[in-house]
C-alpha cells in the first residue's frame, strides 16, 4: 500500500502479505498524521490519533528550552517535548 502526496512523492509504504487483510483505520490514521506533520511542522508518535499530543522539534537555544517549560510543553528532556495542538 503506497501513500503518494499531491507532488508525486511517496510518503508512506505499508506492506501487507496477500494472505492478510488491510487495516483501513491505520491507513486513515497515517494520512491524518502526515497532514498534521505537514501543517504544523511536528512529528506524531506511534499510535497517534487526532487530538493526541505531538512531538515538537528540539529547541535551538537554552532560552527556547527554558521558555518551553513555562508554556505547557510536556518535556521528557530538554530536547524531547510534546504539546497539544490548538
């Protein structure tokens, strides 16, 4: 199964043996995740569903890292933070 965007770029490839069924909910989930990543410049973790927290890019400065701590980000470490999209 291939997901190709409107620019003709292969964005996802899922291999299913002919003997096994396809997961339509997973296909729809990955399409929504790709759209969210494109729109907001974030990453989505495994099993992500719309409304779940997303992973944001690491901060580039100490000041940005400190700022995140007061802006409601859920940080596991200074470089790995999640947030809710609004």
